[in-house]
């Protein structure tokens, strides 16, 4: 009996084997279908990429032109918004934010008069774009009237500027303030044979060719006023210590001669000689 049960049991296991094989075959077919679907999806994606690449290649010139056009339009919008390429013909043309932020401009010297420096503004030049965006085509340039901020020039100082700032020479203009049609600026120029520049406001004071003066258009209690005043006063003190320009002291002979000419004895002698 035991043997019979064993055989029967064995027969039951044999009968279950076809079911396991069937399940295995089903799983294999499903796996194959999934692989085929993935392959088809990959081929479809590859086809889409190929089509897009072909379109880009066929229209490469168009794409480049569109990109260039967008870039140029962006440059024009930015340049116009911040007025980088605008040529200022008068002090009132300069935006108030330029004055508030002490923006630096460039200019070409026209002349130096008793009123101040006449300087033609030189904007940033962009090839091809600057001529197209110019608002003053065919109009003769009008110079800006510039004063050396915080400086009172002597006649000798004006002569020195005329010798050291030749017409058409390029100078830097750091905007400090604006009053009517006058710009108060720190004027700078490059040293000959060097890329470094120096401040003309300080230079005339350092040579004793000017005196410090109140900085027009700037509040006396502002940080900007005291920073500039300290900078300019330091240059003036150097000239005074070294006896330069208007701080130059007369020699002993000059002082003695002047004292003698101003004395009563000298005046009396002149009257006597005139009578004779």
C-alpha cells in the first residue's frame, strides 16, 4: 500500500509539470513582446530625433539668422535703455541717474575759456549700430560746458590747462553735479606714454595754480562732498608746503625791496627827485 501511495504521489507530480512549462512559455512570450515594444519605442524616438536633426540641418542658415537678429535686437534695447550710445549735446540731455551715480563719460576738448572747458561728448561706438541709432545726423556737434569741480582756477591755471589740454584731446569726465547748462566734473587725462590717467582737478591744486572752492550742486553734509573736499584739500596742502604757484614765498631780496618801496623815506626821495 505504501508503495502504491508512493507511485500515486509520483504520478501527481508528473501531472503538474506541463502546467509549469506552460507558465514558463507564457512569461517568455510576454518578455519577448515587451522587448519588441521597447525596441519599437526606441526606433520611434530615434526617428523623431533624426527628423528634428534633419530639419535643423536644412534650416541652419535660418536658425542662425534668427539667433543673430535676436542678439542684435537685445543689444539695441539695452543700449537705448541705458543710453550707452547716445551723444549728449547739452547738460540737460544727461539722465539724472547718471549724475546721481557719478557716471564717467568720455569727451574731446574743443577749447578752454573763462567760462570753463568746452568738451564734445564721445559715446560708446558700436559698428553699424551707432550710425543707425544716432539722433543728430548731419548736425554739427555741440560741446558741453564743464567746470573742474571744487576748484577755483587762477589766470595761470587757465593758461596751464590750455597748454596741457590740446584741442581734440580725449579726457574723462566723472559727473559730480549739474547746474543749469554747467557740468561739475572730475576731469582726467592719460599721462604721455602711459595708460594711467591723473585728475586735472588735483593737478592744478598740487601745482599751486588754483584754490579749493565749494563743490557746486553737492550738499555740504553729504558723504560725496566731504570725500571730494578731503581729496582736493590734500593736493592744495602739498602745494602750500612746497611753496608752489600762488603759495610761493618771495625771496629775502624781494621782501626787502618791497618794504623799501613802501617806506616813507622812499616816497620822500621820489618827491625830491621829481622836483629836481
